[in-house]
């Protein structure tokens, strides 16, 4: 029961903190933001790791590996594309007006 | 799971969450965002390391191989994708996240019968549903965004009911699964997954291309929630925390998008069913004060011969914005459907809004006419049912009746006691003009005279419909609409004069610019203007791209200094002191109707107030309305200079002309 309350607390805390942090992010960066949060949602990769920490049947192994591939795709792809996008946001120090 | 160092573990978990929060916090400034992204990636790597350290893995090879495959695929796609494809990429990634969530929930539920508490099981079931519907919804969204699927809303009969029934079935199954004996649960789980996938599909297919930003933001939120639910079942705080954060982010973006488009979330997801295809268009057309139409009745009155009628029809067709074609069985008898399609394609290629109004009894059995037209290769999105199209007639420039009589006979609603009184008809007589390509002007099957034929604004083209249409098509193709060249030239000169004398210029990029891949030219143009001593700013509307902030990415790709990109609220007060505004491929976001006229689909939508500037130069592909279907009154403004055509080509012409001047 304490565990359950703790989980609910973590959920609420993260949602609220996330809400306040993210509502401050300028619209300029909304696409990279979405792509990064997408990558963060690939945190489910931890779920697969936990899945594989105990003996699994063949079916579970197959399902688990599919989930792992998907989560890894999301994770690496998401952070990589976000990085690529953000590298495009340049500030010209010389010449450009402030 | 045994946790001997409970407090230590908890501490480490919070450390990881802290790093993640730091990462998001760094996202608030463009120059630190890149570091923030890497910080978040680092946080997740730490989290994975932590989990591996704590629980180890029994299947290192599976983990390693899956990791390599998934990462390689993700990395490869991320390197290969172009910036304009980002929304589709995000949608597909969303889908991948959804798959991972529901598969994990599924395995945990299968295993869990013995040790899972009812609350964990409940969240597991929610994870299953949310993950599965995110998956299918994202696939549809991704397909629509990458143009692999048709972007128009696909509306099934009783769509809202299907959605409700599907949702109810999922809820019922979740409840059943909670109480079912452990042996039979697995079937319920599979059923829940299948129904949720179906739900995702029917939920997304009716959302049109214009509303995609809302849909993918929403799906972003649901992926997060799916991950959080997943975390609830395995009691992992990191999963819950990350999932909740993503959920919050997606919710905010959804709200921002809805507000920017002046849509309620509910209306995006549950469009009005009365005129399902484009309720926007009717309203839009109401606003079109079409001066051409006022003189037209005079022309039609003194009709003398077939030939002049034909000419008049061609003239009408050329001037019309919106045409509704009403095919009747007579068309099928004359085997004229192929000519009808050719004619409609011609009109469509001229940028007209063409629709087919299908009366329920237009053919010889239910849906017959649809089959006949489909055989001739019509795009079935153009086929509209009677109830859907009837409200649109009054905003239509002309209706083309081909081999139909009773179904357009106003006597059915205007006179009592005739055999057809009370029969529902297509309200062709409400359109500004009616052209009838019938064999003769005799009554139809019912034997009731058709008063429509004698109306002043009706043009009769009697004879074989097939031949009539061929003649129409020929005349329409011959006609020289090309008076554009010289006027374009002078427009360009006017634009150059305005730009070279301007002290302050604001550039408004829209999605049309991105489609024309004109961002590089636009940025070049901006730098040329700056080299002439002009102050240049970019005004970015929140829905300028296809997802939140998309336009900024596209411009960043073209190496613009992000200091020059201004948000709507920031830049709007500046327009009145601006000498010239350059619009590239944007329409709705600068449409003054949004603030000047009540009752349009965009009324109340926040816009960039470009019309406050001294000169407005519009470099759009055409002068047609945007997604909303509302005519842009800015285009008719005397201070507006229209430079129609490909935006990249226009930008190049401007660049060349400015260079020549210096």
C-alpha cells in the first residue's frame, strides 16, 4: 500500500513538475521537444530489461525482444533526431542583428 | 522483487529523475537545449544501467542483439530523414513506443496472475489499451502525414457510435479481465489489444490533414501515459516518472495546438456529422462576395442558341470557385460518366472546388451511382451524400445537372399534392446558376414538370450529354486564361520597389514554403535585405508547420539565426510599424477574417496581423483559401501585392531583381 501511494506520488510529482517545466519551453523548440519527450517515453526499455531479469518462456522472449527493438528504435532514433534538429538552431555571432 | 537497499535505491531513482528534469529544464533556451537533450539521454542511460545493475539479465544476447537492431534502425532513420518528414517520423516513433508499452504490459499480465495485486493488474490493462491504441493511431497519423494515406477525413457510417461502442467494449473487457479466472485471462488480453488497435484506427481516420498537429500531440501524451501505466504494473518509479512527464508535455502541446487553430479538442476528434467532409467550405464560400455573379443573370436571360449557352457555361465554369455536379441516371444511359470525370478533372486542375452530389435514388439501386462513377475513376472523396451536400448549394457558383430530373425538381418541396411532394431533393435551385445537360426538357419518371428548367439562372444544354460534355471540355481547354504574364511582371516590380525602400520587413513563412522547399531561398532573400540595411524579422505562427514548432526547425535547417524568429504575440504589435510583410506559402494564419468576421471556422483564431503593415507581398502558390476553406480577405486588400506561383521561384526572382538593383 505504501508502495502504491509512493507510485501515485511519483506520478503526480512528475506530471506537475513536467507541466511547469514544459509550459515554459518556447514554441520555437516545440518540435524538438516533442521528439525528445518521445524518446523519453522509450523509458519502457527498462520494463523490458526487468522482464528479462527473470526466467522467461520462449513466447515471452520473443515478445520481449520485439518490445526491446521498438523501444531501442524509439530511444536512439528520438534522441538522435532531436540532436540533429537542435544542431540546426544556430546563432550567428557575427553580422546577424541581435 | 527484493530491494535490500530500499532507501539507497530510492535515492538513486530520484537522482536519475533529477537529471532528467535538468535536461528538460535546459530545453528552455535554444542554446542549451542541445545539452538538455543529451542530459535527458544520459539520464535514461543511467536508468538502464541502474536496472541492469540491480536485477541483472538472464538473456544478455537477446538484450544485446535487440539493442543493436533497434538502435541501428533508429539511428539510421534519424540520419536519413529530412526535416519536412519530421512529423511523420515522430508519429512512427510514437507508434513504436506504443508497441513496446503494450507488449510489456501483456507479458507482465500473463506472468502476473499469481503475484500482481488488483491495482497493478488494472494499470497493466490500461497500459495494454493505451499502448495498442497509440500504436495504431500513430500509424494512421504517420501514414497521413507522409502522404501514404489520404489526408481527408474518412468517415464511416455512424462513426461516433462505432467509436463509443468500441470504447465500451474495451471497458467491459477490462472489467471482465479483472475478475476472470487466470486461465481464460490471456484471451481477454489479446481481445483487448485487438479492440484497442481497432479503436486507434477508427479514431484517427476521421481526423483530417489540417488537424494532424493536434492528433500527434495527443498521441505523444498517450505514449507517455502508456509508459507510466507500464511502470505502475512493474512498480518502477523511473518508468512512472518519465511517462508522466511525457504525458504532461503531450497534453500541453495538444492544448497549444487546439488554441492556435481555434478548435476544441472534442470537435477535432468528433467532427460534426451533418456535413462530414468539409463543413469549413460552406462557411468559407459564404464570405466570397463574388462580383461576377451579379451581372450573370442578365447574360442568361437573353439566351438565343445552343452555342451561346455553351459559351456561357464555359464562362461560368471559368469564373466559378465552387461547382457541384449532379449525375442522374440519364448520364449512365448516355454512357457519359467518363466525360463527366474528364470535365471534373479539368475543373479540379483549374483549382476549382468540385463535388458530386449523389441523390439516394440517382441510380437504379442503392449506391448504384457511386459504383458507376467509381468505375469511371472518380476520387470517391468527391462524392457527397444528399444530406451532406444540400447545405452547400447556396454557396455554389453553379450546379451541373447531367441526366437528372426528378431528384432536382423544386416542385417536390414547393408544391403540395404532386406525386413527388415531400420527396427529398438535391437543392440545385439554391445555387447561383444551374446548367442542365439533359436529353430533353420533358418531365422525369414522376411526370411532374420541372420548374427549375424555366428559372432565369438556368442554362439548358439539351441533347446527348456525352457530346455536350465533350464540347464543354474542348471550349474550356481552348480558352486562354493567360493574361497573367504581364500583370505578374508589374507585380514583381511593385514588390521590388516596396522591398528596396523598406526599413523594416517581416517575413511570414507558412507550410506552403516548406512544401515548395523554398526556405533556403527565403533565408537568402532575408540576408540580401539585411545587407541593404533593412531590418528583417520572421514571424512564426504556432501552427505554421505540421507539428508544434516545426517551422522553426525548417528555418533552422536553412541556417537562420534563431534570434530573428519571433513568436506571434511578440511580433504582432510590430506589424503597424513595418514597411513590408513578405508572406511565403501562408494563408489561414494571416487571414484577417479570423478577427474581423464572426461565424467562420477560423473566427477567433489568433493570427499574425500582417494586414497592419504598410505593404503586404504574398508569395503563395495560388489565391485559394487554406485548410480552413475561408477566403483570405487580405488578398483583396489594395496594399497587397500578389506574386503567385512556386514560392522558391518567386523568392529567386526577388533575389535576382534586388541583386540587380544594387
